[in-house]
């Protein structure tokens, strides 16, 4: 089986995990890392080429695929650079910080027939897979309504480590709640409409940190969060 060359963009918390997982695979090679991380000593231990930008990487090689693990507000820009070169991407959730950006991304990917995968990894958790099977088999009857109650503890250090989390396009709702929204889609099908009320960050950041949501699924199920 041919070894796949995979590039990773971003070397933060998630980027490091992707790099470490790739290094453990027999049929996958970490062909390049794009990062502005200053810890070059740690990065050099990966044994791959390091680049300051995606154009710099693509000027030297064309990987079989790329993982976008940069801050959310850069997902669109970084993904487009690979898709324009016909390179499939796995984009860490959320896929973009705006619906307009998502539409632009999907339009180009469809035009060029380039696959996109979004990193909603919880669907692959064995507990979630078992729950899905229970629902599919009708063991608890027909679902009419669902509820998700989510509280995320975010200490000040969480924002000091990654200041981009304070800005629009980040925040606990877009960054974390999206996992639970995806699981509700996995269990109940696609969403037809959404209504919500949000409040701004109590810390004075540019993003929101509290929301009440009503979901109307195409199946007729109603959900609240």
C-alpha cells in the first residue's frame, strides 16, 4: 500500500495531536508542517520539513492531503489554498467562522471535486456509536424531542494561552458547543431551522459566551440547548 504524505497546518494543542498520531502510522508520512510556533527544538523532533506558510510548502511539494489545525478564523483561508491545488483537506471544527465562508469553500470544493472532511471526532467514539445503534434499532421508541445542557469551564489561562479565542469566530459556543450540535445531527438528522438568543462575553471579549437555542429538525424532532 502506498504511503500517504500528509501536511499539517498549525502546531497548537490539536495540531500537535495530529502530528503525533501521523508519526505513529505505518502507511502515513508527515510530509510538512506549516507553523509560526517558535519552539523549533520541539518541532524538529518530528523529523519533517517545517514551513512558514502554505505557499512555501506547496512550492516544494504536493501532499496527498492536509489537516487544517490553525485558529478558526484562518480555516477558510488555509483550506482554500490547498483546495485550489486539488489537495483534499481535513478541517478541524468549526469548518469556518462564518456561513458565508463555508459556502465559498464548498462551492470551490464541489467545482474541483476535492473532498473535505470536518473534524467532528466524537461521532467515532464507541459510546456515541452504541447510542446511535440503539436509536436506529428503535430500542427506546420514536424520538419526538431532544435536549442538550452544556456548561464549559473556561479559566483565564485558556484565553491567555491562545488570545485568538477572545475574538469573533471563536469563543466557547462556536468552538465547543458545535460538538454537541453535530451529535444531535448525528442522532436526529439534519436541522431545518434554528432560533436563538445570545449574550456577549462577561469577560468583555468580542465573542458570545451564553446562548439559548431551539432546533427544528427536518424529521419533525424539536430540540433545545
